[in-house]
C-alpha cells in the first residue's frame, strides 16, 4: 500500500497530497507552481532550490554531490535541490522566486 504526504507551498498556501517518494520538484509541478530547472531533472544545474520550512526531519541529509552542485552554481547553501529531495512526510516549503 502506497503512503501519501501533504506538501504545503508558501507563500501561496497551496497544499497537495503526493505519494511518498515523489520529489519536491514533481510535487511543485503537480501544484502548477513554476520551478526553475535547466537540466531536465538530471541533478546538475542547481536552479530548483527550495527552502524546507518544516518536515525536514524526514528528508535525507544533503549528499556531497548536492553540496558541490550548489557551491559550483552559487546556490544558497540553505536551499535543497527539489529534484533530489524526496517527500517522506508532510512538509512545508518555499522558493526564493515565488
């Protein structure tokens, strides 16, 4: 049986329910929110950064590769790449461009 989680996007307040294991990028696109991305979810451009406001305890720790991509692309270290972060539990997120 698949599990689901709710993702809330601020400041819009839009909430959607997604299957756990979905990426934040997939969730945002399902909510019809614009997300910057230039690498077609290949985990290289670093443009899809989001700030996890709550629910980050269920998110896997940042990998060395993610940290390097953010550093190389001058992405705020506080942001997580939404193409790699998997939704495991209810969470609230925002992006600098919303």
